[in-house]
C-alpha cells in the first residue's frame, strides 16, 4: 500500500491505518528506537507510542513524506524514554 492510501485511511479514521503503517514502517521505526534505547522491549513500546501519536496527529496534519514524519516521532519518543530511564 502506498503512503497516500495509508494517509487516506488515517483521515477516514480507519484502524487499518495502524496495521498498514506497522506493516510498512514497523521495522524502520523499530530500528530507530532500538538504536537509541538498546532495549528491545523499550523500542517496541516506543514504536507503539509512535502509532498512537500518528493516530492523534492525522488529521489535521497530512505529512508530505510519511517515513520522515514517523521516523522523527519515533526518534523523539525514544529519546524521551531514554531520558526517563537514565
């Protein structure tokens, strides 16, 4: 599924948007989170928090590049979690 179709699912408030996002970008976001946190369980939680944040931000936001949008959110959430743990 391409990014515009995934974004359309978010705007339609379809829960399938989360499943499609996880399928397409789950490994990418997990890699970002695990690189920062060095903990598989914390990385998984950060990715799940990313999906929730994406759900809450779309709509009204419609990112031009979904991978960058999700990667940035994952990075910020992971850094915040790392700071809480250290």
